[in-house]
């Protein structure tokens, strides 16, 4: 496969990975593990709000 043909392929792979991660985050439920430690599910509304917000770059200063 020629290098020029790899860009769209990598783009498609990136889209697929992003979709899988988001599906996992949105489908997660509270889990109780060893010693009774509980990890709550992510609040879907806050996750979607965070994803819709502009990117935050801590190393970039404004002013």
C-alpha cells in the first residue's frame, strides 16, 4: 500500500477507536471491586457537556 493511501486508512481507524471509547464510557455502570471499593458510572450529561466544550490546553496562556 502506498504511503499516500495510508492517510484515509488511519483516519478511519481513528474514527473507529474514538467511537469505541465513547461507547464504552457511555455504557459503563457502577462497579464494586475488591474490598468493596466502588467506582461509580460516569454521569452521561456531564460527559457529553465536557465533550462539547472547547479543548482545554493547560500549557497555552491567554492574556
